[in-house]
C-alpha cells in the first residue's frame, strides 16, 4: 500500500458494480485488497473524454488512486491491471462471473478487508479467464459461500457414525452418510461422492488438481444450490441464469 499524500491511497481493487450518478458520474462499488468492499465516487467517467473510464469497467482488476474520506471516497486515477477479457468471450463464464460479483456486492460487509475474501474473488475470476469449466468454478465459489456463512460440512466420513464407507449426502445432517444411516436419502456413485469431497477439500488455487467429469458437475450443481438454500437462505438474481447453463 503506497501513500501519495495524507489523504490519498493507491489500492488494488476488483470493480463489482457501477451505479450511474448525475449526468456524468458513476459510483464504483469495489473490493480492494487494502480496504475491502467500499464505494467510490468517480466523477466525469461517463464523458467520452474521460481518461479513467477504461480502468473502471465491471469485472476488472484495477489500480485506483483514491482520496479517502469519511462516507464516500473519490476516485483520482484508475489504471487497468487485468481486464479478464476472456470471460466475456464465453457466455457461461460471464454468467458465473456475474454470480461471483453479485455475491460480493450484496453479501460481503463494507470496510472489512479479509485476505481470504480478496484471494477468492481474484482467483475465481482468474480461473474463469483461464478457461477452466465455469460450473466447476461455480461449485468452488459456493463452497466459499457456505464457509463465509459459517457452514462446515463433514466430508471425511459418515456424519452420524464416522464410517469412511459412504454412499449418500444428507442436506439435513450436513455431510456424508453410510449405508447403515442412508434412510430415505438418494444414493450416489463413488465418482459423485469423491467429487463432492474434493470440491470441499481442494482450494481454487489448486483447481488443476480437480479432475471432475462434466456429468458429475451436472449432478453437483443442483445439490450445491440446495445446500446454499438450506443453510444460508441466500438468493442471487444471477442464479436463474445458472439454471439455463446446467
């Protein structure tokens, strides 16, 4: 973090959302490494002559020089660092990218910077930009949502007895079930159970180590949606577009 003057800071930030303000201005909703989620007034960036406009696009990593104030800070300069331009070339990647941005905009608290949150935001967008399967990134991001809301699932064995010989997943009990405790729950193949465990154990920075078939992903996506609904109650507008690509 580099100080320009007493009131200016240079921050690295992802642009989550832009809100038009007055005739030529925008309010930038950003998540910065240094200050977490915050809003910044970007004056004049809707003008054709604005030099800052190219560094203030949604779903972009930028270096922002900000005049820090109580309440609404003001943008001085914006320089693009990473456009994540390949995300827009793939509709599924763009939908998942918008899902990620919406969660950060709506459910991450203001002015509480956390390294884990920033890394997840950047690494998820970076994975989409590199061309990893969008729905795999979506699954990993939803594991983050569960953890962010204090939900920890038991994926090491049967949630009721600890047996490593698992055959099903219980939303109500919060983890795997063995054949003895399966009850009315749907049995799953070992491929699905293994994939479910791996998305909870392997971080997005190690996405290269995740080898999950598209058929397994198709099964896990609605299961994950049910987990999010069951444990967090979070509803994102972009979820309806996820349904279209499953």
